[in-house]
C-alpha cells in the first residue's frame, strides 16, 4: 500500500467526520499544509501519527492500512459468484469463452459492447 492510498483514505475519513483540513491539522498539532501533503501522498505518515489520526477520526488503524483494491476485488468476485448461482447460462458462457484463444475473446467482447450500446 502506498502513501497516496493512505492519504486518500485519510481525506475520506476526515470528510466523513465533517472536519476541514485546518480543523484536523489543529487537532493533530501540525500545519494545514502538512495534512494536505499527507492526503496527497506527498509526505510520509509514521505509525504513531497514523494511530493519532485514527483515534481522532474514530477509525480503526486497519481502515488506513487495508488495501481498498482487495476489498473491491472480493466484493466483485462475490457478486459474480452470486450471479453465476442465479443464472447458469452465464457460467456456460464463461466456460465457452475460456476455451477460445485470446484474440477471439476480444472479438466476443467487442460484440458484447456493440450489443450493449445498441440496447441503450
């Protein structure tokens, strides 16, 4: 996990708490520009600082350390599995696509996109 992702989560948590950068910076005892650099991922946050931020924003430290990509992927996989359980035809389509060479899969994807735009 990089500084930018931690900074993005810091900004989201601050906004959820209804605090401005200036307000949170005052609570942390740092300059608003320092907090801005944390949120942009331009400045390193040490664990003790992150623990203090987590406490002020009432978030577990894991909130900032956990990769959101993993959560999104897990959620997407879960949604796909649910859809496959409800519609066995989708599973058949996926299995058939899997047997095609990559270049032919691309043409199938182009067709699907064409169908989707046609129905809009």
